[in-house]
C-alpha cells in the first residue's frame, strides 16, 4: 500500500533540487554582534535585533526578577486565569509610548494579523492590500470572507483607482479596510502612509498598518511609522507591531482606540485561545520600553551604522534596491548565486542569509542584511571587506 505521506519527501527533495530549501543554522549563545553560529565565531548581520536589546542587561535582569516574583509561566490563557498584572502594565505602558488610547498584546505578530484581520472585515466587506505585504497579512486576509483588492506596491494612484472602483460596487460594501506594511521586510522601503491615510479618509476606509520593522527604527525615539509621518492618531485605526524585532524579545501587539482593544480581545481567536506570555517575557518587554524611552542613543547609533554601510556598499557597486531603512538587501538575482554568496560570507566570518523564492519573486534573490546599533565601526568595515571579496569572486561587482 502506498504511503500517503510520501509527498513530504518528494516535495522537499524538489525544493533542494531547485535550491529553494532552508538550511537551518544553530546560534550558540545570545544574539550579539559577534556570536557563535554552527560552532563558528561570526559577525551577526541578519538579525531583526535592530537595537541590540535582546542581550541588554536591563532586559535580562527584568526577566530574572519576574521569574522569581511571578513564576515560570502564566498558567492559562488571558481570558481565563492567565491575565497577570504584568500583562496589564505592559499594555498601559505600550499605549503611552505609542501615543494611543489603548494597546493589546498578542502572543506573536503573526497571531495579531491572523487573529484580528478576519474579524475586522468579512462577507460584504473589501480588504485592499499592498501587493508586497507580509505573508502574515496575506494569511489574515485569506482567513476572512471579505473580497480582496490589491494595489501596486506603494502606488497611491493605483490605490485611489481601487477605491474609486469600490465605490461603484453594488451592493455597496459594508466597510473597506486598507492594509499595508509600514517598512517592507524584504526591500527595506517605507510605505507612503502619509498619502494612504488621507486617501482612506476621503473614501471612508479604515487603515491598518503592520509596523513590525518600523518600531524602534522610525519616528521619535523609535515610536514607529505613525510618529515618523506625524500623522494624527485617528487617521490610522490599527497600528500593529511586534516585540520580536527592535524590542528584542517576542510577541505581537496592536495599538489604537479603546474600542479597538475591546473588540480585538473579544474577537481574535488567536488571542483568546493561546496561552499568555510567561512573566519573564512580559517583564523583558516592559524593560525594552523603558530602554527606548531612557536611552535614545540606540536609535541614533542604528541610523549612523546604516548610513555608513549603505554608502560603502553603494560605492563598491552593489545594488541595494530601494531600501530606505536598516534593512539593506544586496541584490543578486539568481537563487543559487545568492546562496553561494551567503556561504562565502560565512567562510569569511559574516553571517548573512540569502532570501530566495518564494519569499521574493523569481530572479529577485538577495542577501538581506539588517543593521544593528550594537555594531562598532570596525565591525561594519569587516563586513564591507567580506562583501567586497566575495562579491568580486562571484562576479557580482
């Protein structure tokens, strides 16, 4: 009798043949500028740990103290018995930091998108999405029963076209939800939220921005894209983010009105049916907010490092795409060549992973580098020298 699970191996083997499989490396120790990966000392150049907070002493101490006062786990989902005072405190602090009426913490950023988007729009509604939105947004949209519209990447003229067509629908849509990433994770460009939000207002649409890669990076003190564009808070109805990137820990969250918070925690099954964060995680997130508020030098240093790296790489002749942020793709084109470049960089002491199809389009493979505030000038120069050597060997520059 044929094994019904035989497709698992055949489909994986096909990915290997097409050089589209992931080879998982092992980090031995903290995510720091110089770390141990697969037993080799390398310079970390692909972590989302923008500000170096995952190994910050204040975060580590807060986590230790929370275990001592609150235990190792919460014991339940938040609606039942897992709603600790630390969770409530974090949401209050986060809302104040974001300049919002209220915030709600989810278990992950993916859980926020997958849990909330299908509740905001359903049958009889329209969701309009940027064509390069993150996979978690795409899955959240798919889980809804709403009709879907797509506009060209960051093209507000095309968004206006989709909105104008939507107004002609019969019967009329109950509600329209526009969703965009704040910073696009593969290219490092910033969504034109300053044009999206007014356009949405003209057409009576809600705005949902996934600012996972903007927090700790954009805006006053790292407060994100709404702060970056100095938009009135009421223009952006849902500002979603994560604690797993610049905040250095893990978790997702949304900020907006008090009504949004009440709606979200009563409607999102990913929130209702998942165990709440352990006390150590919540306390570390609280400490991260403290650090962002009291140590602004981390955000400044992040941008200094970003400018240094981009200029040097551009001067060498590397194609850095359309990046405007610390996410800096080094465009290669072919998936196989991107993997060879990553392997050679690793040999030279730089850990930077290839991004290939289906995470990006065919022919758009790249090494995605992400800058870190904890890197010293000499660290950045070390990486630039490695890229130059490997790039010339592989005839990329």
